[in-house]
């Protein structure tokens, strides 16, 4: 009787182990199936908003640090090029004037020296809208609008550009934050006054080309004005270090 009872208990224990194994196997299958069915994005949605926001901030911070490193490397490279040009002045007197002008152009593009001369002043303002019936985002100046003007001015030969008095360079970073934009970390509100030194006639004509920048801005309900100026004074790029 004792042997039979012992055997019966062993059978029950083994049965429980088998049952547990089956249960764990089924749970594992359910978790795997749920992950494949919902996908990583759906599972991420189940996390708390605080955790998701922290991840977003962390990602933005890493991205900004990487961008800052890239900009620093580019600036250092440009400075090396300038020093190389300056060193070569004494080695080749025949090309001295050309090298001086090229070095000056590089400094103007980098924004390390002031820029003075004729040019254009472009003002971008938010359009009028009814907050009850219309979406205000469709009437606000965004960074894409500012970048469109800046890029066209660069292509047209602008020697220097500033936005609301903030000098920009080839490495400047422009980002939209609601109704304001940030340029190299400096917050600037609308209206955005973009000043560029260069051939005023060429710059104004390029902006006003049919189907070009101005037409695109007007289509987006942005108020645009362009003035050809006899003289514009742009400050050197501010050193925030």
C-alpha cells in the first residue's frame, strides 16, 4: 500500500510539472504572437506617456549633440582652409589678389566678419486668419518658408544673410517651435526680416520668378514684402562660447 501511495504521489507531481510546462509554453506562445501581431510600435504605445516623453527628449538631445559635433568639425575644417590660403599668399604673389578675395568670401560665408553692401530685405509675416473657422498653422511662418528664402538667396549669390539681426552661416541650424523659430539656439519671433548682401536686382528677380519662392509663400498664406536696398549692414556671427 505504501508503495502504491508513493507511486500515486509521484504521478501527481509529474502531472503538475507537465501541466506547468504546458501553461508556460502557451503563455510564451501568446506573448510571441502578441509581439508579432501588435508590433514594436503598438507595444511602445502601451508605455506610459512620461516614459515616451523621456525617450523623445533623450533622442532629441543625442541628435542635437551629434549635429553640434558635425557643425564644429565643419567650422574647424573651414578655418584650416582659411589658414592654408593665408599661408600661400607669400608663396605666390601672382595669385595674391585672387586668394585674398577667396579668403574673404569664405569669411563672409562663415559669418566671421561683417558684411556691408547693396542687397534686399525680405519680410515674412503670418497671414490673417479666423481662429474659429480656420487652422492657424496654415497661416503661420514655418522654418520651411524661411529656409526657402535663405536657400534662394544663397543660390543667387548672396554674400551674407541675417534673420532678425541674427547673422547666419553655411552651418546655421534653423528649427520651428510653434509660432517662433530657433536659429543656432536663439529664439526669434515673427515677423521674420531676412536681409541679404549682394546684387539687389539679381536677388529680387530670383525671388520673384514665376512659380518660385514668392509664389509658393503666397500660396501658403504668408505675407511677403521685398525691398531692394542701397546698403545693408550685417553683423559678424555672434560667438556664444
